[in-house]
C-alpha cells in the first residue's frame, strides 16, 4: 500500500476521533448550561409563587435565551431603583404576606410564629442610649 494513502487514512481516523472528543466536550458544556437553565426556570416558579414578579421574569428570559429582553428588564429595574419608587417594597410586602399566609396555614408554621412572638415579647427592652456628655469648655 502506498504510504500516502496510509497517511490519509490515518489523518481521517485522527480527525474523526478528535471531532468526536470535541463534540463530547461541546455537548457536555451544553448540558451544564441546560442544567442551569432548568434550575433558573424552577427558581422562577418558586419566586413567582411567593409573590415576586421582577426577578422571575429575568430568570425566565435567561432560561429561554432571550438576552435582549433580559437586558431591557434589568434596565427597567435600575430605573425603578433610581427613581426611588416603592414598587420593589410593595412587591416584597406582597411576598411577605404570601409567605406568612403559607406559614399560618400549617400547624407547624403557626407554632413557629407563636414561638417567635413569645421570644420577642420575652426579650428585655433595649436600654436607652446614654446621653452624650458635653465636653468641658477650654479656659
């Protein structure tokens, strides 16, 4: 057999093996990204169930790969924060109400809330801060 033919056969075999390994590496990286996207979708659902709206929307855009919409929503959140709007506080209040209602719906949660209230009521009142003493006048 001609040595040139052998070299070409070996080159094709090496190219196939290298291509296979590169493909496995790329699909492995893709699988890691897909795992992150699935986790982001799951987290977005949990946060939405608890009453949040802004963060779950960002996570869902990440999960579907819509980077442009995600950047626009981040920009909108920055505008809300810069404007000093109480939108975020209202959203957090709603989340607090949802979590509290969920806690109060179970006997264990109700017992937990009662225990926390008892701890707060039993704690001593914080001492008043000492009043600053005026420095003596220099003569």
